[in-house]
C-alpha cells in the first residue's frame, strides 16, 4: 500500500478493521463534510488521498 497515492474502500476497511458497509457509510459521511480527511467520489467509487488519511490517522494515536 505504500506506493499508492489514494486508498480505496478495501484499503480503508483493512486499515481501520471495519466491515464493508461501515466503511462505505464512514466514507460517505467524510465525503459530505470533507472531514476528518479528504474524500474524492468518482461516480459511486470513493478514493481517499493517502496523505490526507495518513495525517488524520497519525493524529489519533
């Protein structure tokens, strides 16, 4: 995953240890608010810029 510039839903699921429906709901909410990280929606596909997500995740620790 280190060479990717964006994460997809499956990546987010693995990183957060959540299920598919929970990941989609979380990303949809983040997309609407553009918080706590940026989310790009292309049709029905969600893409999350790696840097934005990683920065958010690092702040949680």
